[in-house]
C-alpha cells in the first residue's frame, strides 16, 4: 500500500519503542498503522514523505488499522522547473517536516506486574 506520512506517535513498551502512524493514500483516505518494536528496528521511519507499506489489515472498533511488517520511503522525483539549478531540484521535498509525538514516560505495567485479578470485577 502507498501512503503519505502525516504524523506518528512513539510509545515506550516493555519490548522497546513502538509507533502509531497516521497516513493519507492517493485517494485522500486516511488510515492508521501500528509499528511494533521488532519491525520498527528493521524498517525505521526516514522523515516525512511517501512510503511503500506492507502489512496486514486488522479491524478494531469498526476502524481498519494496518499492522506493518515492512516499509520503505519512496524517492522523490526532481522538480523539472529547476532543471537548470541542481541545488533547487529537491528544495520542496527537503522542506517536508514530519509531525512526531514523543511520550516521555515509563511503559505501562503489565497485568501480572500489578496483580490485577484475572476475573471480571463485580459492579
């Protein structure tokens, strides 16, 4: 799937840093992605731009989410208006910034670490 990165949110977990991404496809439809720590180490984000994404679609709460296995940033095409000035051919692409939210807290504890009961609590 092809998508243009809008924003990403980094979250600390026990297994490492994972990310949630928000993207827009070529039709203008928004979609979300989940990047688990093991795949994020192999295929990290490389700044704003368009990416080729490979993963599985999972639907939670009636909204599809793409769980990413692989991703690669796509190269930009040089701007033909600046064919005479090589320094300006990628100027527009260099100005693309990505919106990153960093969470600076410890990971949430797991259920067995805080002795949560394994049965449903009474109301």
